[in-house]
């Protein structure tokens, strides 16, 4: 099986105007979710944060109302860098692996009787 990663933008903060451009995005609030289904059971993990964007006067400006989530996720990944993107995805992988194979368990105390649910 493999983990399905989904990057989501939950909100964006903008400067009202910059050099005659309106609603110039400078901050992204994001969430990375992952899921994996094994033997009809689905495991989930998530990470969330915020990321500042560097305003590049040479970059092509896209009007706020024309932005797509795919495009903004691209900006986010570029701002984070490949290594950080990989670290966040690895964090999701670790969360899911810990659900599938818990590193710590709490079995019942050996001196307490096990309740039998048969009637």
C-alpha cells in the first residue's frame, strides 16, 4: 500500500495593495493530510503550519480571484523547499506507521481477571 498525501490551503493573508496590485498574498496557512488503507482499515496523519512568501517583483502577478489551490500549493512547496516537504511527508508516514504498529501499548494488568463477555 502507499500513502496518499493531500496539501490544502486553509487561508491566505494579503497586503491590500503593493505597487498598484491588490490582495498580494504573503502568508499561507496550510495543512498536509495523509491516509493509507490496509486490510479495509484506514489510517490518517496530518501536519499544519503557516508559511511566509517572499514577494518577488520580477514574478508574474496573478490576481487574487484568479488563483487556484494547485498554484498556491506550488508556491508553498517552493517556499518550503524539497527537503522540508519530504520531512513533512515523512512525519505523516511516521504517524501512520505508529498507528499500524504502536511503539507503546497498554495491555491489561496481568493480575486482574479478564472479563468474558459471553452470556
